[in-house]
C-alpha cells in the first residue's frame, strides 16, 4: 500500500488494451474463417492467440510491478476485490446455465419422452418403445448418434479426483495461513502442493476421458447424457487448468519474495478462484457422477 491510503492511483497510459483488442480481433476473425472452412484460418487464429498471450504477460507484469512498488492505495485494492468478486459471480452464472441444462434434461425432457403426465401421446405416438431412465444410454432414435455402453461410475477416478481437489483446498488455505503469519516456507510448500494437486487432477481427468471414450463408448455424441457429461466436466477441467496456471504464477512470485502479511490480494484472488473450482466439482460429483 502507498503512504496515501485514501488516494486513487492513476496509472500511466498503457498500450496493452489496444494490443489486447488487436489480438482478440485476429483470434475471433480466425475462428470465423475456420468455421467457414477458409484456408489460412488456423494461422490467423494462432497469430491472434499469440498476441493475446503477449498482452497478458505484459499487462499483468505491469500490474505486478505497480503493486510491488507500493503505489496502490486502499481504494485500488478495493476495486481489485470487487472486480474479482464480479468475475467469480459471472463464472457462477456460467456453470449455473450448464447445470440448468442438466436439470431440465433429467427432470423434464427425458420424462416427457417417456410419456410423463400430459406428454403421454408423445411417448405413445413417437417413441412407444422408449424407456425414460437416467443416465440415458438407449436413445429414442440413435440416427446420427453413438450410444454409450455404460455410464461413468462415481467411485473410481472421480472419487479420487474429489479427494485431490478437497486436499488442494486445504493446502492453499495452509499457504494463506503461512503468508498471514509471515511463514514463507509454509506459503511456498502449500502453494507447491496445491499446484501439484491441480496438475494431478487434470492428468487423471484425461485418463478418465480415455477410459470413457475407449471402454464405455461415452462420447460427446452419446445423446444428452454424453453431451452434458463432457460439457460440464470439460469446462470444469478447463477452469482447473487456468487455476493451476494462476497458482503457479503466485508460487513463482512467492519464491521471488513478493507479498506481505498486509498486502497480498493477488494470492487471495487466486485462492478465491480455486475454492470456487472446488465447490463446482463437488456439485459435479454429486449430480453428474453419483445421482
């Protein structure tokens, strides 16, 4: 924090917003070319993605240097906290939409196809031999789809991954306690264990996907069960990957001597995000794997 806690730090003009917009333009433009099967699209999209990476490294590096210089005030810190809170809220709404799809399919669409309530004629006239059970393995019509052989169980790799993520929540909290009490060794060890747990989770999820694809016949094209399974678990795995990258950056900064017991919001922001990822996985384990 600066010596003027109630002042607002005004940064110097920065080229990074313009560079980021430039990268987004080429990334999305390349994607548009790709979906229209236009040659050169991967190169355009790849160029835009590289520009975005440069922007992220440069912009976050600038923010880190500004924070370490002690020029940030309490108001800047508060704006960071509100920004991270709204970001996590947007992520909650993101996953809420996907859980809503799962709920609607399980509680309404599939039972209706089976003739529940006033939808009896749907079952009698369209799909008389269809049985409304979840997980839905036997589809009303398999044309254009691949039917899975069996659902993914909850008590194999998913249960192990649940234990890993819950343990990582403990280690990141231990790291926070180490930081608050000026115990840098506890901070670094806790962060290292959390990063290792996140990497192990992603690796085991990859093993699970291979098992689902090769041995269970479970694919993204396996009807509503396959699509919701991979949609929810895949996006969660992507968020875990991002969380591991952020935790690794915080680990390197801690090893470089950054953060003090009174000023460490960057650590707190990543810890908030990681706990959010943990909670989402618990919901996934219950409603996608278990029930």
